[in-house]
């Protein structure tokens, strides 16, 4: 089993594209090393757009984030993501400078702030196919620094992953104040641990309490405090939690979702599917094809509840998502079959047999269903 997992992970890594380059920054007055990871499907999917993740402390956060995203994408639990790691091995303290009185970036910190917003992001979004969804993550010093982007009237990032942050003055009150006034959806995740650095824990807990008191429905906030975990080991616990919080709406229909939310509906099974993918578009700016397994889940709920006429609407969506496949014709054939109209069912199954196979729907299956319906059709 261990060998299988290692082989799987090695295969994931082989088919993605990582490269390190020097980025010449006018704001910083120097070249900065960045590592860029393009998803495995990037070259073979020329119209697909991807969310982006900017990693501060990329020199050591890149690998754990890359591993979690690669693994999640393999199972289609997380979307493929463009990762940009900024190497701050010898510069993180200067990069994150702030004024002790005003609690705002200063000197090299102000330049680094501008480097990310006015140089790095435009470069990445011009060069690569990016979706309109940006994430930023950091650890202790850089985790505190990334919060400065929330101070802007229109924050640059849609999601913030703050791992054991070392915060600037008044950040515990400024962040909740800013988030309470936001007019667009934002995800905010922070983590600490019982073995975290003591002087960091009190402001982190204060920020947590203040964030829990705000009532803005556009803010999706989560805080984790891990047990028997240190300032450094909490990273490996927090990363998957943060990613699954942010991309919760991306996940395919699970057995729990099916049994607790879908099959119990009296009607509107197809509407549920439409709303699920509309939420995905609204929250994280992604518009993927509806998964075939999600089609099958809705189909199963329709059949279980004998709401056969909803298969017509399911067929419409199937035609939009997979126009060359037999899926739409199959759904119509199934509808007519369940409603006892064997003649129309036979016609739809015959039509499906001429189209492209998809999933477990094959030409042989459609031909057999056509023959079955044909045998039930009264002869004139």
C-alpha cells in the first residue's frame, strides 16, 4: 500500500511543470527568485483557467502546499492551481518591515508590498491563464504581513491563509474592522497550536475572538488550534484544512451530500445541481464542466423519487456540458422508458448509440436498450 501511494504521488509530480526563475523587480531594486508550478493539465487544456496561490516563504512552504494541492487535484477534491513561491530565505525580515507606530509597511516592507501587487501579480496574470481567484499564504512573520493586503479598500486577494501570524500593532482590531465592511466574498483562515510560540498565541486568540464577532456573510472564516503540535509542525496540519475550507464548494457530490441534502428533496434535483455549480462560479470564479458523477448522482435521486420529468431538464444541461456525447440522449431515453413510452425511448437510445461514449455509457449499452424498448413497442 505504501509503495502504491509513493508511486501515485511520484506520477502526480511527473506530470506537473515546476520552474524557478529570477524576477527583476523595479520596486525592490533587485532580482527575486520565484518558483512557478503549472498544473498537470495546463498544456493540454488551452482554454482552461486556474486559480493562483502566492506563497510567501516559498522556499519552505512551496513543497507542502504543492503536495496537498497535487493530491487533492488527483481525486478532484481540489482544483488544479497555479502556485507562485517567493524565495525569502535571506530577506523575510526586511521584506516584512512595518512602522511600529502606524502598523503599516515601511522601507523594504513597503517596496515588497508593491512588488507583489504591482509587479508579480500582473506578470503572472499576463503570462498564464488565470481564473479571477487569488490566494496568499504565509507563516509567522510573513503570515502577519499578508494581512496588510486586507487594509486596501479593494483587497487584491480572495483568500488568506495565515499560519501562526506575527502581527503588526493593532492588527487584531484592524482586520475584523476591514472584513466587516467588505462587499465581496473573502476566505480567511488562521492556525496556531498548543506548542506555538507563546508571545504569538495571545494576539492570535484575540484576533480569533474579534473575527468571530463580525456578522458579514461575505466572510468565510475558520480558525484551527492544533493539539500536541509545534510552531513548525502545525504547517502540515493546517494546509489541507485551509485548502478544503477555501475550495469546499468545488468538491464533487459525496455520499453524505447525496443522502442528507439531495435524495430527501421533494423536487428540484436538477436545480440543486445548477445552484451547486453557480455557487462554485460565484465564490471562486471557476466554471468547470459538471462532473459526470454529479450527473449520475442527480439521476439516481430522480429515479429513487420517481420524478422522471426532471430527466428532461437534466438532459438539457448534459447537452450544454457534453454536446458530442450520448449523455443527453440517454437521459431522455431513460425518461421515456420510466414513463412507459417505449417508442420514444427506443428512438432516443438509437440516437445515443450514434454519439460519443462517456463514462459507463457505451454504444453496446445503448443498442441493447434500443432493442429492449423496440420489443416493448406495440406493432401496428
